[in-house]
């Protein structure tokens, strides 16, 4: 992680870890992110759950403008600036201080969302978005960037009961492009992103996620089982 405004996330062992869950709509990220927070807390790891855009007063105001106020016209480039502005505030105000205090951060969406929604599906220049992301984050990179993926058909049907936000209102073709772009980015950059199949049961997905998180855990907690692993072990014993 690089320095930002003179505030550098430390590299010492007690520094918190930064985990991101990203992916197309309806992949189950938010549910899994909540689960991850509770499992980490159960192991005694203080964990902050954040979502993008949001997590700060400015970020929540930008979120409203971006997602709810659909009567306000925004080009994809303007969207990109607004998502990045919310991100810059979140990194400075919340993420860096938390990591430096030893708190772990689980964040629902991060830079890949802007690359996918505004650039690859939305048409903004890809390199421009990468540069904006580098500026907004000051080089702060997740320790694990997990991409929870489901085909857009499943994603759309899982979300059918909910009102569309501005992005979802762009239609099925846009959502198909989004899902395809998440997958191809994750496949092309395996050292940066871990692609996780989100089409299984919530329990199956949890196991896949946990496998990715375990290597980050302090050694003394690595062998501990998750609640569901404990339940399975008990039911096999009886
Ligand atoms: P999210 O909170 O995951 O929506 P929901 O709670 O409805 O699952 O994400 C908000 C929306 O913002 C989602 O449609 C994706 C979009 N988004 C972008 O287009 N660009 C970005 O950079 C980010 C972070 C989100």
C-alpha cells in the first residue's frame, strides 16, 4: 500500500486486512459480506463492514444522487467521477484509519465496479478509469479482492422482487455486459482478483469464500472452524 496525504497504512503484522467483495448484481455479495463480518468477529477480529458508494456522510449523499435520484441526468463519465469521489472520501476518512488501528475492513464493491459499470459496460475510457481509481485510492489495494460471480440470468432473477437502481435500470443488455466484464477481468487478472462461483447454495458459497480468507487469518485462529463447519462436524458425529 502506498502513502496517501502523509497517512500510510502500516505494514506491521497487526495492521487490519482489507477484503473486498465485488461482482454483478444478484450475486449475493451483501449477504456474504455480512456473514464474513460476523465470522471474523467470532474469531475475535474487529471488523468494519462498508459498502460503496457510501460509508461516509459525503459518500451516502453521493450514493443518493447516483442511485436514487434518477431524474438527475448523469453521463457515464460523471458517474465515474462521483463513484471515485465517494471512494476517495471513504479511503481517507474510514479505511486507512481503521486498518491502522488493526481493524479489518470488509467492503461491498470497490474499484473493479467502476471499471466494469462505467468503463467496460458504460463506455468510459478504461485507462481513464484506472487512473481515476489510482488517484481516489492513493494506491490502497485490498489484501483480497473477491469477485462473486453468477450469470446475469440468475442475477436478474434473484433481484426481480426489488426496485431497480440507476444502473439496473439500464436494462438487461447492460447487465449482461456487466456480468461478462466481471468474469473476464477476474479471469485475466488472477493475481489481483479471485473469482468465486456464486451460483451454489449460500452454504457452498460461504465455504468457497472462507477458503480465500483463511490464509489471511492470524496463525492462532486459522485452524478454527466457521459456525457452519462446526454444525456439519456435529451432525456427522451424531
Ligand atoms: P450495490 O450497493 O451493490 O447495490 P445493491 O445494494 O442494490 O445490490 O451497488 C450499487 C450500484 O452501484 C450497483 O448497481 C453497482 C453500481 N456501481 C457502479 O456502477 N460503479 C461503482 O463504482 C460502484 C461502486 C457501484
